[in-house]
């Protein structure tokens, strides 16, 4: 019996060690995934920077021409003298707001002065594949790419950003992004705020972390499977911003331009706001809400009523990511942020109430769908395949309607973006979509194991060789291969092969 005591002691020691190790790992995991909470801690001391409207000109063919220059820059975001290496369009960080009307022919000259290839994708735009700015339309350093297309979609808040395969997260994180606003006659006829920068304001929200030397810190939490989550918000590139409001109502064009973080936007006093538009344009009817969730790439247009002399903040509360425990915490599902303070003047210019009825939204007929596709996002692939530049995953026929069933099949948050078309949701986990998901969308959040059925119609543009993309818009996932390619072909036409070369544009 005494001979067994050393063995028992060893076993007890091993067991205690394992328990202590497990406890230590649990404590470490809890510490590393503790929520970020800036509510009440943000000093709103800087006026919100409003991106300038991009200058444009009409050429001899009647095209509206814009010029964008991708360039390196530096910016002191926090006012402490430490400058951050950045990139932007026509400036050090972000880019100007492009604005065009439905029916216009536009051309954008994209000049690349960076030391690496980049490109520009027109997120949410309906246009030919060769003008889309996907990973097949790279612009070499020193070259200029000049896509041109006719704007043929409703008034909407769109945006632009690089899309080089494997490097999109890095390019967007450095600051290469901007807003693209479309106007049309139906929107112009409504009594809505529309004076840019006054009562109609872009709100581009991004999260960043900074190193001790003031550089962007892209360190990923070991427990977070979504990408880089920052602890500081930049709104139009401004830390701690406030907006002076001089009218009874202000229209905020919210864009989640973060690379991984999902937000749940509302007002600090939980007052209702009017949701008037989503990714692809205005809703048919105004939705009166207190919260709107936006995952990376999604947009929402809201109108906020303010009272003379008050201060109220735009805030993000913990978003419902469809997961719990440490997974929820590590993915940002417990984080809270003060985003933007609205400072109402003592005397406010009158503004008409937001109408209940906005614009007609024709519903796509799911019964006319020629096929139903199932797309399952799992790990870093879609339907078990990782992105390959030389593979077309499927072809759709021009002037046809399809239904896609999209499923997040793992426990990590994902979302889903489709190039070229705006789509409509049919069901969310078998139920009718909520009001904020009843309009035109190009990006949707995918909670785990809750299937989404969407209906899409492909018109106008076909090309058997140059593909459009569909992918998760959490950019680390996209870069890692959670993306596929489809082509739009004419009836009876077979898909071709994507180009194998990269680097487009003419040298200056």
C-alpha cells in the first residue's frame, strides 16, 4: 500500500495541474475577450469631418467624369502628435463622395500612385463585369484605369473600396474607401433632408486600434474568428466627433465600412428614428425603429428628429450575432460604442415630417425563378470550395430570375454580398423578413444556422469570361477564400474562362 502513495501523489499533482491550467486558460480567454465599452467615455471634441463632394466635369461625349488618385498619406487622428501611416483617394484617408444621377453616363479615372497593385470596386452598383472593379481588374502602380457605365438604378447610398484578392482587408483598413450617392427624380420629389453636409450627412463608421507609436494595429485576438476588431471608432476619419445640427431633422447615411465588426445603431435615449433606405435605395414605407444592425458593407439611411439645444448621441449597443458565450464576446457581440454626438442649435430651421409612403418597390417574383441555388458558408469556403481566380463557379442567364438559399453553416458570424445586382429577401429562417430587410439589399448578415432565401434578377449585362463575385464581406474571410465567381451569359451561351493575367490600366 505505501508503494502506491507516490503514484497517487503524482496523479493528484497532474490532476491539480490540469485543473489549474484549464482555469488559467479560461481566465485568459475571458480577459482577452472582455468587452470594449466606450459609452460615456468618449469626449466629443472634434467636429465631424464631412467628405467633400468629388469634383466632376462633362466631357465632349456628355459623360460625367470623376478623377480618383489612390495615394499614401499620414494622419494625426488623436491630436497627440503621433501620425499614422494611411492611404486614401485624393487625400490621406478615405476619399471624396462621388454623386451622380440615374441615367447619366459616368467615367471614373482611377490613378494608382501606391507602391502596389490596387483597384476600386463600386459596391452596390449595377454595371458591366469589366467595370465592376473585382479582383480581375487590378490597377498596376503608376497606371490609370477608366471604367465607364450608365447609372441605371434607383437613388441609393453606395460606396467604393479596393477589391484585390487576398489583400482587400489591408487596403480598406489603411483607409481606401468612400461613398457614392445616386439620385433620381422619385427621391427628389419627397420631402426629405437633402442638403449635403448640412441635413444630409454621410456617416462612415470604422473601428481601429492603434499601436504605442500611433500606427494602425492589425493584431487579431486569438479567440476571434472574424478578423481585426478595433477599440476606437473613426467616423469619416474623425475620433470623438460631433455634428452641429441646425434643422429639426437630420438624415444620416450610415455606412459600416469596418472590415469585421457588426454594429447595432440607435440613439442614446432610445428614441425612434425613421429608417427610409437600405443598401439599394429607399424603402416602400418608412420604418419607425430604435435600432438597426449593420454588418460590414451594409448601409442604412435614417432621419433623426432633434429638439432645440439638446445633445444626443448615435450609439452602437451589443449586436445580436446569433451566438453566445466566449464566441459572442470575441466576435464583438458584447461591445458598446458612443459613435457621434448630435448637437442641436438653440433655434432649428423647420423641416417637414418624413412621409410614411416613400417610393414604389416592385417585388421580384420568386415563382418565376429558373433555378434555386444553395450556398453554404463554412470555415473559409463556400460549398466546400475556396476561391480560385481561374474557376467560374456557375453561370446565370441574362434576363432571368433565381432564388438563392444562403446558410452560415458554422458558429462564426458571416455575411453575404453579391456584385452587380440588388436582391430582395424572401425569408429569414423561414419567416418573413423584418421591416429593415424588406427593401433592396446587396449585403446581409448571416447568423449561424439561420437560412436566408433571397431572390435576384439579372438584367442588361452579360459576359461569359469576366465574372462577378459573391462572398462574405468580413474581409479577412473574403481574403482567406470565402468567395466565389459567377458569370452572366446570354441565353444558350456557355461560360468561358476568366482571364489569367492581372494588372490593368494605362500608364501615365
